[in-house]
C-alpha cells in the first residue's frame, strides 16, 4: 500500500478536527478554516521495512511506492467524477519496469539479491570492421555458390527433358519410317500374291520392268554375238509368258471388281432412304423411310441374290425361276423375252435331270440379264438415281463420223455431260476420264490410253508418289495456313518435282530411298507450292519446319535451293496463274 494512501486512510481513521461539529444527518459539517488540525500519531500503523532507497521525487523509501507507473500517472491526472467510474477500483496489482535496472542491484548490507538465474557473461573476441567485412564476403560467396548450384540443376533438368523429348521424337520417327517401309513391303507382297486394284498391277508391271532391265544388263555383260541374241530372245519369251499370266490375273480381278461394284450398287438401291427430322429440345433424329420403289428394289435384290446361290434344291430352283418369269413378264421388250427364254430353257433341262455343271453358262447369262433388268429405270424406278450419262453410244463415234453430221455440242446437249475427244484412241469420253495436270493447256490422252502406254513403255509405279501426295494433303489440311494449290497437284506433278527438280534425293543428306522422302514447305510461314517446297526425309522435314531457313542454312545451299525453286516456278507457270486468279477472286493480294 502506498504511503500516500496510508496517510489518507489514517487521517480518516483519526478523530475529527477541532472546530468541526458533526451534522445532524451524519454528514461532516463545514470545517472552519481558522481551526487547528491535531493528528493522533499513535493511531498510525507502521509499515514493514522492505528495503531500498529513498526516492528524491516523493521521498518514499521502498521500491513498491517509489515507482510511478503509466497507470498511476494517468490516474493522478484523471479528474474526479461523480458517476459509475468513481466506483471502479483504481489500485491494481501489475508488474512494471522501474527506472533503475534490477541488474544493477547488488547484495549489500540490508539488501539480499538471490543469484538464481544469473548468467555469467564472458567477454568474446573483439571483431574489427575488416574481419566483419570478410565474414560478409564469405557468406555472399557461399550464397552465390548455392544459387549457381540451383541454376545449374534447373539447366540440367531442362536439358535432360529436352534430350528425352528429342530421343522420343527420333524414336517415333524411326518407328514411323519402319512402319512405312513395312506397309510398303506388305503392299508390294499383297500386290504380287493377290493383285486386285490397278495400283497392285502397277507394282507388278514395275517389278517386271526392273527385273527385265537387270537381266538385260546381266546378259549384255556376260554374252556376245549369237549367244547374246539367243539369251535376249529367251528373256523376251519369258517376259511374254509373265505378261500373259499377269493379264489373266488382271481379267480375274476385273471380274471380281465388277461383281463387287454390282452388289454394292444393288444394295444401295434397296436401302431405305434416311432423312433428318427435328424433334423436341433441338434434337435431330434419323428416320428410315421405305417407299414403294424401295420395296420394289428390295424384291429384285432378293431375286438376284437367290439366282447366284448354289445351295437351292431342284424344287426351290424351279420356284425361283417361276418367280423370275412372272416378274419380268409384266414388261414386253427384248430383254424380258430373252430372260423368259432362258428361264424356260433351264427349267426344261432341270426337268430332264441334267446336272448343274452344264447349266452354269445359262445361269450366269440369266444373272447378267437380271442385273440389266435391275439397272433399268423403266423396270426399277430407284435405278434412275444410280445411272450414269449414256456414253456407250459415244464410244463408237470417231472424228470422221462426227465430221459427217454430228457435232460435239449436239452430243453434249443430248447426253447432258461434257464429252471430249481422246486424240490417241479417237473415242469421245467424259471429262472425268481424262488424266489432268496443272501444266497442260488442253486435254490429251484419256486415262485408259495413258495407263496402256505406261504398261507398254515405261511401266512406272506411281504408288509412292500417290502416298507422298496424300501425306502432303493431310499436312496442308491440318495447317491453319493451308492453301488450295496442294489440292490441285496430281501424281504426275509430284513425280516431276521429285525426279526432275530434286533428283529423287534429299536436298540435305542426299538419301535416296523413296519411302523415306517427303515434300515439305521451304518457308513454313507460307502455303505449300512447287516453288515453296523442298524434298527431305521425314526426320529432316520435321526439324526443318521448326527453324528459319535463312538463319540456319549456308549461302551456297540457299542459292542451290532457290535455283531449283525457280525451275519449278517456270515449269508450273499455269499453276501460278491459277493461284493469282483464285486470290484475286477471293480478294487476297497475290
């Protein structure tokens, strides 16, 4: 308890001062200012001695009362209030840092300081400014070393990732090249073992030509005189035999192809029409519609398939022939009369007990006439959507026959299709039957004449160029800067670019296998064109499209490429004109 508080309390405990009479209501009466105040010191209570020293400010002796805390100073400055705050306790137990540090208090007479918790401080070595600077420099060097370690690890991690990506890409390209080579080998093997398409026979003819050239060189290097002539004659005879066998295979493949085309066409005729019908919630549902004409086509298809079946009994076959007879007798024409005669003939032979083998020719003829019956729109109304322009009669017209009275414009008006004269065979054919090229100015030979000339003279295989063109078109379609020039190129144009412009080898490495080469853009920022192309391998092409040619290649290589591109631009002049025309029509500056 503070001395000031004790003094106030003691003064209140003492007797009332002289001259002050108590009031009737118990309140102290007004004190006379001239009255003397007498204090009874015996009633004071002495405080316990706590030690310490006297404060010069308030003359108090011990540390508890000499310390004026911030709260005490605030309480002393507070004015007297007559409301709820006056009832608040104004003495609190709290710790406070004294003005004099406790560490300076020492044990002496009358004052004991406990040594518990004391720490012995020993003087450390003195560090100069240069030594401190050296320590900072060493710490900075250590930090720099660890920062360089972190940067090096990040760089190594990035380079390792880049290496892994590059190795994966190289592995993928190698696997793709192996796949392409395997696909080409499988295609060649399938073409040799079981040729079906024209491309398969082109592979056979190309292989035959390579074999003939190799054998001719071997014979000329090994024989002379009459022996050379005899060996060449034997080689010619062997080549003739192989050509005969290939022609037989070609006819068999053509027969099978024709049968597949007929079956596919008849199946398409008998398929119900599918239309898109909008329903609720903006949904579109496909609905199949069977019309009377479609049902008629389905009935004819069932008859056609039954005529080709060899598993019918005699009674079932006779019932089928009777159905065919009733079906075709509804129409009276030469075709139906021939079919009725064949039906009667086969039924008569079957009643006589003839086996099925002698009737194969009659049945094949009946099935062929049934195909003509189905393809005629007069008997099968659906066939009108699957019939081509009647160009059969035009095949017989020659240039002399037309000069005698028939004009091509008249034929175009009669047939309803554009027809042109083949300068090689002299027949008039549709425009789609001619082999087009971006460098020709007029139509020359038809596709059939061009194919026969290739078989008889060059025997070249355009399959590799067709594959190269297909890869080029796929890349250009996937590119956002694709252009229509690539879609206007043909196999002959690709052949000219590869053989005459780029010498059938990679422009960078000189690799020659055709199944590893591809045509890519020279400048990846511009669409593909013959004058913006380069022949590279698949791996070289993938890396070439990622860089700028002017920044990577040398001046000599750039000059060589530009010269070849100028040759391509000169050869494909018509294509360049068409490109400018298309860009002008589309409002694009060429």
